[in-house]
C-alpha cells in the first residue's frame, strides 16, 4: 500500500488533479496491457502452448523465426509483468489530504 499525502496552500482541487492524473495513467497502462495480451495470445495460438510452457521449455531454436520471435514473445511477457506491477501499485494508493 502506498499512502499519498497531498498538501496545498493555494489549490483546494489538488487532490482531484492528482487523482485524475493517476486515473489517466491507469487507463494508459490498461490499454497497453490489452495490446500486450493480444500479442501473447497470438504466440500461444500459433505455437499451441501456454506462455508458461514457452518460458520453461523453449529456446530460440524451437521458434519458426529463431531469435527474433523468441525475443518478441519473451519481451511481451516481461512487458506484461511490468504493466501489472505498475497497475497494482497505482490501484493501491490511498489518498490523504491536509
């Protein structure tokens, strides 16, 4: 959990501005997550395996297009992990105003 304390001497709307900015970032991350999920599903459908199996058992030599396809799939999985971490952190914010 993250507690975000906001102090403003001049702007009573500071909390609303911060919340709106964080909501916009959440929306941007969710759009990115949808795109990443589509890419991952494409690889899983093409190779008829889960991403978990891919990570455990596959090497670049197992891929139709060798290194580039392996790197793309593994990269999408890393991107998904990062996006999910960021989303969870932002959703865990508690706002406190003074």
